[in-house]
């Protein structure tokens, strides 16, 4: 077993990994949100590539990064909490450094998923509003064009910033406004972590270079990608529910939802079971490199390297 990392190193590794990962995959995440939010009768996009092309045409290249600032600000504490919490629970559940049983690995993942929701829920709440704004504006523009037959052009976005949204939510609903959809977020993130962390640990151990040495970084990257995409697709139905519940602005003919069960019932009635798989491949494409990069940064020990430049305190 490798020596346990210090908490500051874990936090730095998780934060750096989150920043790199989000920068790489954010446009796909935007496409996922827009595809998940489309309801029957208001379909603007047929696929991920169609969504990204139309987004660039109507909102410009940086339209694909709407809401990225929120993610880049909050993904560092979110990923740091998730990775550090999983390590913390694994260390406390292991008996004298022995390998964890599958049940204990799942318990550690459950603890990590529960801890991260503190940051994840408000981050996703703000990000979803910003990501989906372009879809809503494009839909309104199409409806007005159909009514008055005006030629098309770039979408004029009513630009809300994350700070404006936060102030608006706090003023109208208090802190609960930022935590709307927390139940659905827990239902997504806890099962995700229960699947991801044990699967990653077991895949990673298959590529180890011996009893004591850690796995090579490419094994960690592949394990992170496989475990991440598997867990992402498994919990996608709950991700669709969470996205729908957290979306505040809707198209004129789109359903509103009173909670998780109401959302499930309406989606099944209006769109059928296949609607729960909307954006699943986008989510796999987002999560796989996100967690692959996270594990590489973690195993390369970037945090430890940076901390080594700090002066050591002598007792």
C-alpha cells in the first residue's frame, strides 16, 4: 500500500483535477443539460453534435461555455471534498491497512457522495439555469418567427450572471432556493459514488505493478474513465429528473414538476421510459475524462509536489 496522502495534498489534487477536467468537457455538459431539458413538442436539438453546432451558430463559440465560471469556481471544493472524503472513509473503514471488502468500499463511496452534495447542489442549480438560457431564448425566437415570419439571426440572450441568479434566489426563496433539488442530487451522487469508487479501486488494482507499488498512471486514467462512464450511465435517469426539477425557466409548452415522484410520473406519461436516457452518452463523455484526469493528477502527486515547496516547520 502507498503511504496515505496528507489532507492538503488530497484537496489540491482534487481541485486541480476538477479545473482541468471541467475546462476540457464543459461544452459536452452544456449539450447534456439542453438535451435532457427538451420535452416532446419542443425539440430544438436532435443530438449532441447538432446541439453544439446550433449553439455556436446562435450564441458564438463562448456560448458553449455558459455557466462554466460557476463550475470552475465550485468544482475545486466539490471534487476536493469527494476525493478526500472517500479516502478518509476508506482509511477509517480499513482494518490495519488490509484490503477493504466490497461492502466497506461501497460505504466509503456513499459517505463521499453524501459529503459533496453540500457544494454540488447550489453549483448545479446555478449552472443549469445559465446553460439552458440559450435553449429557452432560441425556442422563444422560433415561436415569434413562426408568428410574425421574421428572418432568423443570432439569438439575443438575456444575460444573467451567477451572482444575479444567486441574489435573486436568496431574495425570493432564501438559502433553500439554492438547494432546490437536493433530494434528487443525493439520489444521483450517492449511488454514483457507491458504483464509482469500488469499481475504480478494483480496476486499478488489476493493473498494479506488484503488491506494494501503485498502478501506473495510464492504468489509473483508464480505470477512472471506465468506472466514471459506467457509474454515469447507471445514474442517468436520476440526472434527468434532477435537471428537470432544478430548471426554473421553461418553454411555454413544457411541464413543471412538484418533486421527484411527480417528475417521474409526468416524464413516463408524456415522453415514455426512453426519456430517462436523454443525454446519457453525453454524460458518459463528460464523466469519463473528468474522473480519468482526476485519478491521474491524484496518482502523479501534483499536490505533494506543490506542497514540497512550502517551508517545513520544525517542532
